[in-house]
């Protein structure tokens, strides 16, 4: 199995075996991830709007649905651009080990411009977290780092402690909805 996950030479047929066309592949991936994003973000945006009855149906149509489409477009663009970038950078750089990292950076940079400026920092933090996890797992698989069983729990504890520190010591540094959520869950200081 490890031979399949770390090929010495890879072509587009390994990246998108369902079609020889890189453009068709990226478009198909964009569409499928966009549809999955609609399923993910639909409830995420609509349920709070319905539960908290934010200004009725007009709010849902004018605010929630455009946000659902924007966030789904972000996800689709990230996945489609990553797929296309792998093919493009592989053609430019050859079978370099850094092609995936460069493609991920390019896809993240391009797709994050789709989201509202107020959400970009949250998405960047999420992507940064995912990047650290992937890099750690890659290093551990190559024997350059050690494996920590249930290490994600440790990462969650560290992230939570940082969040609670800012909640207690510097509440103005957190967004108002994060402060409100934390006050609702654990109360005030």
C-alpha cells in the first residue's frame, strides 16, 4: 500500500484516472465538491437562521443562500484548483516532491479570495491546522517525527487553551460571535 501512496513517478493517469483530460477532471471535481459544499453549508447557515428567526424569510433568501453558494464555491474552487495545479506544476517542475505543496498553497491562495474578508482569517487558521497535521503525519511516516496516539486530542487541548486564554484575558481580540458563543456556553468571567 505504501508503494501506491509514494510513487517515484506519477502521471495524470494516477491523479485523475477517470479521464485523460486535466481540464475535465478539474471541472468535475469542482462540481462534485461544490454540490457536497451545498449539503454541508446548507444546514450550517439555514438552521441558525431558522432557529433564531433572524428577520424572517427575507433574511434567509438575501443573506443565507448567497453565503451558502459562496462557501460552496470556495470549497469547489479549492479542490478543482488543487487538482488542476498538480497537473500544471508537474508539467512545469517535473516529478518534484514539492508539487503537491506548491499546488496546495496556490489552491488555498486562489480560493480564499472568494470568501468574505471577515471569514478569511478563520479559514486560514483552519487550513494552517490541516497543513500542520499533514506535515506531521508525513514526517512521522518517513521516520522524521514520532507518532502520538490520539495526538489530535492534544492539539485540540492546546487550541482550546489558547482560545480560553484570549476569552479571559483579551476578549476584544475575539470576534463578537465567538465571545457570545463562549459566554453562552461557559458564562462570563
